[in-house]
C-alpha cells in the first residue's frame, strides 16, 4: 500500500538506523506529499535534519509542526534541546517555556529548561525551573540530576551529593551526575571518597577529563605533587584543550620549582584563553622563580585587569620589586597585600625582610612581632628578629631571641645561620663560629650560604686565606652535587666578600656570573661600580651605574646613592657628593654602621661653606692632646734626684693643642702663653692619564706665633713661610700607587 503512512514511517526509521539518511529523508517527504499534516513526518524530519547538522531545515520542520499542532509540547521540547546543543540558550529558554505552558507535568521540559539556564549561567532561573518539579517527578533521574547541579551551584554540596548518588543509582553512566557528585565530594573535603569515585569513573567514562583532573586536585591538596602532575597529564590526554588542567599543572610545577615547565603550561592555557587571569598570575610567579622580574610585572599587570587586585597580585609585584632592589616600591606593595590578608605570616615576614634591607630595623622588628603572634612556634621568626635587633645593638633582646629560636630548633640550618649572623653583629665571633659549624652539619642546611657565612666571619677576623677557602668549598660542593646549586644571590654575596678583601678581579668575575644567573641589575651594577671605585677608576664606575638607566629611579636606593656619592667625591665634586651621601644617610637613619654619615661629614668638611655657585670657604678647628716622650718624664725625675714611688715625683705633663695653646708643666716646666695665627691658601688640581689620576695638593702657609711670656718670647716667637706640594695617584695597573711630597720652609 503506497499510501500507508505508518508503513512508510517505519521503513524511513529503518533506513535512518541503517545510516541511509538521504533515502530516509525521501521517504519522510513522500509521506508529506499524500499526508501534508502528518505529525510524525514533521517530527522525524526535524530530528533527521538535526542529526545531519542541517539546523535551519530542522528548525523549519519543528516550527511547522508547532503551527500545525499548537497544543502539542513536543516541537517546543525538540526546539529547546536543539537550541541548547548549539548554545542558542536564550531561544532554548523561550521554547522550553512555551512547551511547559502546554505540559507543566512533563519532566523533560523542566529538566531541559534547568539545563539551558545553567549553561547560560542564569542560576536563579535554573532554581525557578527545578522548583517547578512536583513530588511525583522526584524519582525521575533527569529531575534528580538538575536538582544535583542546581544545589551544587548554590553551594549546598551535601544536598547536591545526596541527589548525585540517587542519579547514579538509576543511571550509572550519567556523565553530569557523576561529575557533579565528584566535585561536591571534593568541595566537602571528602578527598578519599572523591578519589574512589573519580578512579571508578575514569574507567567507566574513559573520555571524560574531569575525573583525572579531580584526582590531581586531591593529590595536590595532599602534597603528592608528582602524582598531581601525572593526573593533570591524563586529563590533557583526554582533552588537549582543557585550560583548567594546564593552569593547575602549572601551579603544581611552580611548587616543584620547575618554573620553565610551569611557564610552558601557562602559555598553552593562554593560547586557548588569553584572558585567563589565573594563568597570567601563575606565569608571573614562574617568572619570579626565574628572576625575570620585568616579565613578572607585565604578567601580573594583565592579571589585575582581568581578576582585579588581590593579596597575591600585590605579593607578586612586591617580590618583583625586591628582586629589582626597588625596596620602597616593594614595601608599599607588601603593605597593600597585608591590608587584604592581615593574617598571612609569609607577607609580614617578607615585609620585615624588605625593611631590613632598607635599614629600617625597628619597623622590621615590629612586623616580625606581628608574625610571631600569628605563628609563635616558628623558630626562624625569632632568629630573624634577633638579626634586626643586633643591627641596633640591642644586646639583651638579641640574646633572648637567639635563645628562643634555638630552644625550638637547635638543629635547623637556616635558624643557626641567622642566629650566628646576629651574634657576629654583636661582636661575638666565637659564638657565631659555633653556630655556623653546627649549621654545616644540619640536615636541612644550605651549604653554600653556610660557607659564605663562615667567609664573612673570617674576613671580619682578617683571615683572608680562610675566607677564600670557605667560598671555594661552598661553590665546589654545589658543583659536585653535595649542596644545592649556587643562586644569583650567593654569587653576589661572594663578590662582596672578595671586594672586601681587595680581590678585585675575582669580585668582578663573580658579579658577572651573578648577572648571567639572573641577579638584579642594580645589585650587579653597584657591585661592579664599587670594584671600579676601589681601583680608583671613577669613570668606569659611572659607566656601570649608567647601565641602569634613569638615575631618578634609584634615588631611594641606599647602595646606589652611596656609590654615586663616592664617584663625586673622587672627582672633587663635593656639592654633588654631599647631596648623594645626605640622601643615603636619610635612607638609613638607623644604620649603626654609619658609613653614609661618616662619608657625608668628610665630604661636607672638604666642600666647606658655599659662598657662590663656584666659590666655597672652609675652616678647620681641632683639639688634640700632645704627649711628651716617656723618657722626658724619667729624665725630669732623675734631675730632681727622685726614684721609685716617691710622692715627690713630678706630675705628668699635660699639653692641649688648639688654636690657642696653653701648656701646664710641673716641677721644671716653664709656663708659656702662646698664640698661633695661620694663613693658608692652596690649589688641588687633578691630572688624568687614561683611567689613572694624579692628585696634587699645593699651597702656601704663613704662620705667626707670639708668646706673651717675656722670658720665653725670644725662643718661641716665629714668622714662618712654607710652600708645599703633595702628590698621590690612583692604583696603576692594579699593582702600584705613587705618593710623594715636597715642601720648603723659611723664616
């Protein structure tokens, strides 16, 4: 019967099952030729067109069916499902709503409406859909699944998990049911249950990447980082574009200190999602690990635009600025981070460390006190505070914190290094050496840092050969694998040690190696400048500082300003030298070393008082004792005929030399009253031959001396005229320095 629609529809369905879709389509169309309003032909053609990816044609058939059968919910359900599958979610919601009005008891419509709302991130609308379900529908796994999803997104993980178990009891292979249940268990902290479910469904649903992803999350929480990396790798095999797996594996690789691998994963994530803020932030942390401070700042700036400012973004910027030795900026960022995370001990500790290197010891002590309140059982915090207290010569407080630190951790290498350094600052060299020796035997010690601490101790004791040996041992142990690899900071510290021993060539090589290893440009440039200054080459020192760029960026850097002041002073540019030293002194008001203050006073004394831009005057006033030779006292006693401990022995002579000089003598001393008048003038030219400098100090001096005592005036009164020239050179060939003087006196 060629006009039997039922037989034709069954035949068309069979052809469709046999994947003969064009033939099936022709049969459905033939049905419509002799039965233009056949409901099943329109429905079947709509689903067939959708199956073939012909969405406009499918949409047309479903819409025609809806017009022909306005009270039938099926075309609206079909349209809703199709629109959801192609992310036309707003249209899907309209279709489901129209179908629901026609069939409010239909569970498929409610489940479909909820699903579309969840995919469209309209969670309130999803809640409205699931609340339309009736008690009779609550045993339907589709409704249970939508309740599971909605409750999970509403943060009700326990209730969500209960529905999840119900879904899987009826539909063991329900993908959404299993995935949402696994995430609910994870968020409830039921990690063992999460692992059990994820491991089971990793086999049941072998294409789903969320199960190995969740296993990675659990292993990360448990500190099993290598297993977590493997888990995320399996997730990526199932979905090579799974951004969350790349990002999480990157963070784990950061924790494993494999920054290069982490950056590769974050880069992959950003290829798929350029606006992924977590990936940007993770890449910033990786760049910090590699001492790529500028790259870290670029990444965190982009991250902040996406996810906003947070304690983590401020911490990245602070750490980057610390690496760049821009300490005031680092301090500002750490304080901003602490505002957002006031109980984070690591932030208080990092801020204290930054303040220490800014020579702000009291604020550093305050931050460590806050950290100790939050973590009173951390011995390293006490050791760090002892170090800052030692800089201020707070002896009793330092010794107390040393005891508190060592009582809790008598065998921790980092603690012993810090307490040893604190004791060394107090001048307790033997006690410091004992700590360094114990640190060297500690199981967790950093042997390179310990050897460098020994070297600093030996330099302090002027045992330069021993200091060189310690540095050599440290780097040798790192090279053969007996110690952790030497870091850029270790190389800078070693360079500073050799500079203090005037071993300029080796110091320069170490600074160069530090730069290759990622040390901050400022550290290297200032270190190299100090080497050049120690060799008397101010031009080369200036070139090193110039490599840092704009000088104004470093006016808050203590070491930079100290080096700049030394360059100006070497050039006899005293006004600029005074300005630079004054700035350095202002940056380190608590520095007990007083290096900047001493340099400032000396430069100011040489500069004098400015009368005009090009003319200064200076004065000098001194008070100094003048002691006679011991033999004169003995001779006076013998002349008086006195020996032994006789009370008649003459009193000791006392003479104080000032601009007005008086002498007081006992026994055979004649009183004098002398006035000296000195008139001086001079020139200080500098002759340059290449990098060598020859400094001349030339001048004329006229002295008038008058004694008010008539008995001695003939012998004491003087009119003296003196001409003089002094010569000194900078080091020549790093081996020879020339000094000489010539003068002529008359009168």
